């Protein structure tokens, strides 16, 4: 019996429509590697680390690839929607499935809060007289309706959002290379590869300052794991998911390492400042009249794409929790269009509260919200990696079948990634401005612990669900 067959045999009919085709899954995977963290966050990180930020993105990109290959092996063992919570439940126990599901839900809700507010600010670039809350509300309603209609419409919207981002990045790289090669534009006289080291060296502020940017770099990579959430609604996960994951290295090399390298060659790093998109700054230096407007449109698209993905993810994760008795049972129901409508609706309500809060509180709240999202994302990645390590142990012991998409190096790369994520967590704890997210996560853990105790008292069976099921202990023939 193949791993795919075992996975299908062990997976109950979820009721979702498998409406995401290869084209959409591929573009969702590509779009997940391009977000506001790159378009806006890179400016502050360049000011902190200079050209060495390129190395930080490359290093983090290798770790992200390790995480995604670990997830890929699990997905081909058993492709299910809400995969992170399911694998945590299966290999680490019911509490970890419960905690991971709710934490991933929190990550996307707070990300949606920030992205909606950001999108409204971007609209003010063209229409300064429109109140910010109106723009945010319009975006919220439009994306909400699209997610309710069908997964196919979600996939199509996300496809075009991602297409805009990909096309823009490639266009920026081509223009930058043209400036470096032919010397045209206002930046032609000063653009040179030597800009990477001529201004106080490649590590102008020391390796320590460069490492401190890793928390912001990891935020930029949030959402690459979204491919795992689409597993239950992909038309052919055995083919589309490996392809999407295996293209990750070139996406990181092109969209992050490549784009930043070109920009830092065209414009010396000392001219970038926090709060200003390095892409806008580079286009202004080059002298393209519509450059700022074009980049503003791309960043708006990135924000809406992230919010759209958040609505999709939160609804599916709430349904996974409800199916396991860890959220109200009404969240397990699907609408006539086979979408978790109630879960999406409740999540959107919380995102809407965030729009109001971000409108009232100071600008620093945006940074706090994104830091919470990063901490929640690190937890999710850790659960993927630890679940993968546990799965590999069971495969070696002959208790589970081997996946048709094994991660290179087995568990070794997962252990390396675990150590790296713990290191980044230490950096967050060291940074006085960022560590507030750890306080929030501590409070979140207490709240979930109380919720788990209530669940256990009301229904003890719920807190044992997953033990000995879905591949926990049953024996299989050894594969190969």
C-alpha cells in the first residue's frame, strides 16, 4: 500500500470541494513568498544591517525550505486541510493539536488586522479624502464575500494577487539590471555592484546587528506554509504539492535575495530608512515618474493577498478544531458552496475589531501586531518540524508507511531548523521592542490552557482524541 493510499484510507471525508487546480496552488505558493514584510519591512532591516541583509534572507530561506520539505513529507503521507493541527495532534498529542490550531488561527487574525489597516493607508495615497475606516471596511466585505462563495473564487483572486506581485518583482529586477548594465536613468552614475561593500563594508554595523534582523526576516516569510492548508482542497495533492514546495528555493533566490541584491547595487544602503519601502526609494532614485504609484499598487495587492489568505486559513482551522471537539460544533458545518462559512464569518468579525483598534491606537501598534504574528508563526513551524521528527521515527520503526515525498536528510534538516527557530526566539526575547509579543503569547498560552481544562472537565474523550488514531499506533508493513 502506498503512502498516498494509506493517507486517504485514514482520512475521513471532509466535505470540501477540491477546487484548487495546479495553476492556483502554484501561484498561492509563489505569492506566499512575497508579502508586506519584503515590500515595507526590508527598509528598516537595511538600515540595521546594510548589504548583509542579503545573507540573512538567504540563511532564513534555507531554513524555510527545510520546514517546507518536512511539511511536504507529512502532506504526502496524509493530505488534509488544517494539516498543522492534525499532524501535531497525531504525533504529539491532542493538546498540541488544539494549541497549534488556535495559535495558527490567531496568527492570521492579527495579520488580517494589520493588513487591512495597511491597505487602507495605501489607498490614501490616491484618495486622501476617503476616511481610512471606509477603505478598510470595503476591503473586508469584498474579500469576505469572495471567500464565502467558493474555494475556486478564493483561488482565482489569490492567483491574480500573486501574479501582480510576481510580475512587479521581476520587473523591478529587470529595470535594476538594466541600470547596472547600461547606466541609464538618474541612478546610472552611482549604481554599481561595489555598493555592496564600499560603504563601511558588507557588515557595516557588525554581525550582531545583522542577526538582530532575523525576526523581521522571518516575518517576511510567513504564509509560505499556506500550501499545507490547501491540501484538503487541491485537485491532485500528490502532484501539485511537491511541485509547489520544490520551486521554493528559486522563488526565495529570485524574489528576496535577487531583488535585494539588485536594489542595493542600484542605490547604496545608507540612503534607505525605516518606514520607507526600499522599492519606492529605488524607483525614486532611478527617476521613473510613476514608480512610487506602481509600487504602492503592488504593496496594496500584497496586503489584500495576505488578508485574503487569512480569511481562507482561519475558517479551515476553526473547522478542524470543531471536528475534534476543540471549538463549538457549529464551526464544523459547511455551507452549500462547501466553505466553512461560520468560521470565516467569526474570523472576519475579529479582523474587523482590529481595523477599529488600529485606527484608534498609535502607529506602533502595527509593529506589535506583526510581532505577535511572527511568534505564532514560529510556533507553527516548530510543530511542523517536531511532528516530522516523530513521523520519521515511526517510519523507521515500521509503524507508519514512508511518504512518497521524503525530506532530504531525513530528520537532520528538521533538527537544524528547530535550533534556528529557537535562536530567533532568543533574539526576540533580547530585543526590548519585540519581546512584547512573547508576553502576549504567554497570556495566550494561559488562556488556551484554561480552555483545555474546561474541555477536559466537560468531555474527557475530547482530550484523548487522536491517541491511537490516524496513524498514532497502528502497525503497517515496512515500506522498502
